[in-house]
């Protein structure tokens, strides 16, 4: 049996304006899906949508703040009105590459709240906005981008680790609530993955140590993740829900 084609389906990628979100958006577009690139930085979303369109794909860009409920609702309405359907939501938006690593005793409370708001509440709000259309269709896929820092218990990132642990819990609870409509909810837990965005928070020494801790000792790339996200978004995973899959070159084992 060949892989199921996903052409013609519609996907929203939050935080699609750069990095991994951009890689997910371009991969889906290359497979013939219509993509709504949603990002708080409209120009970045625009650039990714333009890149997709120039390559012959179908994409729309939208300014979306996942911490804002009306904005999440408008995002799903825009996908439905542009593409006539909403099959897949990839909850990828996050405060991540801009975070400074520091002991939790030094994390400003306001920064803690912001990270929880975007990385955890944002997944709740975007999912809640997408679910009515999926329930009506009797099918849907929610793919949450969590992180391998949770099973690793990585230090100096406590707000980030806590937010992603929350996403894993939410994935499980939401999977139970949505199974009756054939909506699956799964989490992908990437290890450190290089993107086009430089990450000043990780020193060259830390990076070398991370790579040495892997079973497959090389840097992670967006291409290591796009196929895994595609799997959870596709028919091939129709009996898989509530799961967390670590994609870190074999550093931690769940
Ligand atoms: N790259 C890695 O090493 C790595 C490892 C583990 C997990 N992750 C996770 O993968 C995802 C993507 O990572 P990345 O490296 O591309 O991160 P990134 O920081 O480069 O990109 C995050 C994107 O989210 C957008 N965003 C931030 N706040 C938003 C909001 N309120 N509403 C909408 N969009 C918002 C940003 O504008 C940006 O385009 C994130 O969830 C991240 O936590 C990344």
C-alpha cells in the first residue's frame, strides 16, 4: 500500500513565520495541502506564504496572536473561508529562540507568565477554536510541538520546560475528549534542532555536549521533524492519539 496522499487538505501552522513552523508549512504545501501560515509577526508569515506561492503551492499569511481568543477564532474562520475546510492544526507557536537561559530563581515573574501564556494557553485557545470545524467534519488532526526538554528535565529553562510539560498533559486529556469525533491529538518532542535562526542561548560547548549525548551523534535538522509531523497529520496515524514522540537522535527514551 502506498502512502495516503494529503493533497487538497487544509492545515494551519501557528508560529509558521520562521524556523520549524516554516519547515512544516513548506513541507505540507509541497504535498499539495493549503496552508495558513499564522504568526504574531505578520511580515514573517507573509514571507513564508510568498515562498510557498512562488514554489507553486497554496498558502495564506495571517497575523495571529495565539494568546488572544478572538485572534484564534479569526484564524480558523480565515482557513475555512479561504480553503473551505480545516483538517489539521499544528500548534507550533512558542516563545523559544528568544529565551535567555537562567536559574529559575532569576526568571522574572512576568517572563514566566508570558511563556506559559503563549506556549501553553496558546495551544488551548488555538485548539478550542479549531475543534468545532473538525467535529463537524467528523475528522481532524491536532499536532502539538512540545519538547524533549521535558523528559530530559533540562535546567535553566523552567518556564519553558513547564509549559511544554503542560502541552504533553493537554495532549493526553484532549485526545480522550476528542476521540469520539475521530480527532487525534499527538505531541512531537524535538531535541535541539538547528534552523535558519541563530540561537545565542546555547553556547558552542553546550551544543557539542548535546550532540555527544545522542545515539545518532549529529545536529538535528528541520527535515528530521517534518515527516514525523506529517505522520501525525495523516491517515497513517488514525489509531494513534494522546502520544508523545521524541525526535532527538536517541538522547532520552520514553
Ligand atoms: N528548534 C529547536 O531546537 C526546538 C526544540 C524543541 C522544541 N522546539 C519547539 O518547536 C517549535 C518551533 O521552534 P523554532 O525553533 O522554530 O522556534 P522560533 O522561536 O524560531 O519560532 C517560533 C515562532 O512562533 C512565533 N510566535 C511567538 N509568539 C507567538 C504568538 N503569541 N502567536 C503566534 N505566533 C507566535 C514567533 O514569531 C516565531 O515565528 C516551538 O514550539 C519550540 O518550542 C524547538
